[in-house]
């Protein structure tokens, strides 16, 4: 079962608990009243311009144990919004400030991971909202109950929506999922007795003195050690919401998320798993003002980076990398070299100084390479200025710009460090 399947399982269990085990569908108003009574979380309606909402459609404040929602929405939509906020209470119990685009009844049943790949499906914030959307939908209208009801009566989405006090769009989405998607499999298809860790893995899993760096080759058990360490920390009382697991590739992140779910069950939903690039993007979005952006930074994928370089072509004054037949072909190696420089935290000015040193070395081969590098350095500087002027970032920025942020604003670094008790990393010895 995936993380998303686990979210739906938890929602169905919560529905069953509050619906007293009835096999019938339950009106939204009854479920939400039961949730309010069981949790002690109060629900209040506010005018759309109320300061308590601060421009949001719905807000959950755990310190007050209070949910606020806007009076500008219809009762059916408001029911979904309130269920979404109860999902935040049950899943993460953090302050939520949910805008209109956070509240989506059409969230896919199996969204892609938040991994900053191509495309970047979710940031960590977006993933939390997607989980709350799925939880709310399944809590209000569990798919097994809905499928049984439809098979029995063949009633349409509009009738069911009116009967339960839910948005028609929510019922249609759940009905489509219930009837068209395959049934979810068992929670685990893995062996019940996997081999235990070796001595070095066990030492890394149980080390609580601080960060542990694991350097090993492919297939030597890095992921097993990482998952074991996360499991150990949670079992020792660490709040799973303070654990971030970072790795290099989308595939590795998906694998780690699956293994964590097998090891920790429902508690794995609180752990954020993703790539270094995804984490960097979340930091830049969350601290955009501190990082020097006028608004939320826009991520350019590789194609977008090439298109920007092509727009800047007249300014680049290329010689070594000029391709008159196909300009993009000449720009591709420049983009790759800029990306590599950012991965190494090398600025355009540092790149220029390295190029000058190569030219002045006296070696003819070095001089030729230095002249090409100087051309890249000039393009790098123009490209970087254009990125910043347009409020954009590329994949390389997701590594170097957070580092710049932490150096320039140590108070931000300290806040992030304080909110993340544990950051687990995978590392490969090259």
C-alpha cells in the first residue's frame, strides 16, 4: 500500500469510528458534528474578510483547537473545507492556512510524489494539502460504501450529493474512483521476516549522537539503513513530522517512501521524503522574501532554461559555442556547465576567475579551455541576472540558493534547523 493508500485507510477508519460502524452513508453534517465532539476542535464560520481567515477559505489553529471557514461558500462546499481542516488535525496537527487552490476535490487518488522532477508535481506544502484533500474526500464518502450504495440503487451523483450535503463534484470524483480504479491490495506484499541489519548498519541506525553520514556503493544497504534509522528515531519518541529524508533521485525517493510506509505504517505519512532539489524549492518558496524574491519563485525546467538562454542569445556574444544552424545545440553544453557550477556553489565571478587563471597558466591546451570557460562565465552571468530579474530559479538554484540564504540569513538557518530535529541523507561514494 502506498502513502496515499495509507491516507485513505486512515480516513475510512476515522469515518467508521465516528459513524458508529454503520454500513450506510452518513450525511456530512452528522460526521462533522461527531468529529467536533470527539476531538474537542470547535468549528466557526466567519465572513470572508474576517482577520481570522486572513484571506483563506479555511484555517485550522491547533493551539486554539479551532477551525474557521468562510461564509462565502455554499454549505456543501463548506463541509468539504471543514473536513479538509479536520484532516490537518488528524494527519499533521500544524497550523493550516488553506487558500482556494489548496482545497481541491479532484486531487488524484494516487498523486505523484513531490520530487521536483519533470514536471514538479508537488512541493512539500502542496503534498500536505493533497493528503488533506484525499483524507477529507474519503472520510466524507468512503469508496467501499459508495460503491456498495451505487450497486444497490444506481442513484446518480447529484442525488447522492443532495442527500449527504456534499458537492456534486466530490461525489462524482469518488464515484469514478470507486468504480474505475482497481481495489487496493494488502498493506504489505513484502516478506514478514526481512534479513536483519549487519553490525555497521545497526550502529548507524541506533546512533542518536547527531547526524550520521553513510557512504557506500550501490546495493550495499543504504536505503535499508536509512529506513531503519527513521524507524528507530520514531520508536524512541521522535516526532515523525520533524524528520526529513533526502536523497538524490526521484526513483530513490519513491522507494524510500514505500519502505518507510512498510516500516512505520500510518506514522510514515508525517515524514517528508524527497530529493535535495525538492527540499531546496520548498525552502525558497517558504522564505522567498528572505532569499531576495519579490514573490514566489517560478521554477524553470531544463527546456525553460534553454529557452531563456535562447532569448538572451544576442547578449551572450558566443564564439566557441555558437551554432548558426541550430543555436539550441550550442546552448545545451552551456546550460549543463552552468548547472554543474551551481551544484559546486561556484558563482559567475568565481567561474570567470577560474577561466582567467587557466588562460594565464601558460599551457596552450589550458589556454584554449580557459577561453571557452570565459565564454561560459560571461553567459552564466547574463543568464543568472535574467533569472533573478524575472523571479525564476532553475534546478541548480535549488541547491545553491538555499545555501546562499543560510549564509546571508543565519536566523533562517536556525529556524529551519530547529524545526527539523533530524535530516536523514543517502550518500554514494564515487
